C-alpha cells in the first residue's frame, strides 16, 4: 500500500541533503559578512531606492533578524526553494507518463488516487530536511558571530513556510497530470511560481495595485513579519493549506479521468 511512497521518499533524500548543504554554505557566507557591514548598514540602506525595500519586504537590516530575513529567506527561500518544490511536483506524474513507467505502475493493484497521494506525500522528505536542518544552521551561525535569534520566531518562519511550499508543489502537481512531457510541465511550473513571486513584489510598490498580490501564494508568507516583528499569520497559513488540498484534489480528479 505504501510502496510508491517509500520509493519516492528515497528518491528525494539526496536532493534534500544537497539543498541543506547549499544553505549551510550560504549561511556561512552571510554570517561572516554581517559583523563587518553592520556598522555601515545605514549607508547601504540609503544607497538603495525605497521601492526595493517595499518590493522585497526588507526591514531592519542592521539587525541579524532583518539581515537574514532579507538575504536568505526573502529570496532564496521564498523563490528558489519554492521553485524547487514546483519543479519536483511537476515531475511526479509527467515523468512516469513520458517514460512509460506509469503503464507498469497502473498494471499493479493500486488506484490512481493512491498514486497521486503517495507521490505528493513523499515531499515530506525535503520538507523535514530543510525545515529542520536550515533553522539549526541559522541558529548556530548566529551564535558563532555573537548574535542570537528568538528560537520561537525562527521555528515559526519555517513552520509557516510549509503551506506556501506545498502550494508551489501543488501547482506543479496539477501541471504534472495535465502535461505529458515532464520538461514542459517543470518549465511551466517554475515559470508560474516565479511570475507569482514577481507580481507579489511589484504590486507592493504601488498601493493602487497591491490588491493584485492577494492572488499570489507568496503574499501569505511574510518572513520579515515573523523574524523581525514576531507576527505569526496562522490564518494565512491555513488559507494556503486549503489551497494546497484543493490543488491536490484537482490533480486527483484530472488523473483519474485521464486516458493513459
């Protein structure tokens, strides 16, 4: 009953550990920079136009919380990790269909619903690896340079990011059951996630168009609010969770009705 889940989970392990290693290197780089540029942060802030800070939600760069929120979470986590989950989600079904492995899978006594659910459930591996490994790296890195994070806020920024990452994976999953070719599904998924992230950022610059960002998933995960202001938007996380389950439900319905 769980053979697909176990197989897919093993396939995600190597990539997840590699991502954690990449974040360890990035964190070491940024933490090594912070003490040297902290005193010059006011001048650095003045050198950039104000709309850049509005666009990426950057605040309090002179604090370790604001600096790490801006340098690691507002770009690498909210965009690159989100793209990774969309990319993986887009290949869950489409790659097997393209390589004819899905014909073999469907010849076994397993329902189509179970195939989709087990494949998407295997994303627990990167979710756990990243959301356990990275906060430990960040917390220890801050202590190494004589700074510290509120451990609750650091844990919450990761916990509240899970629904956001799952929505990105759900977008990829829907494309995976609609598009036959894995490369096309992946390219479309990562493009959609990037465009949503960009629209969210640009819409923050002009209050007249800020409402447009409400249709983007990244609007509902605010890393700076969590780390700097210790504000935890549980309602936004709940909304993203509902959207994720709707996307999975849509993917299941499409795949069940699809002729393969």
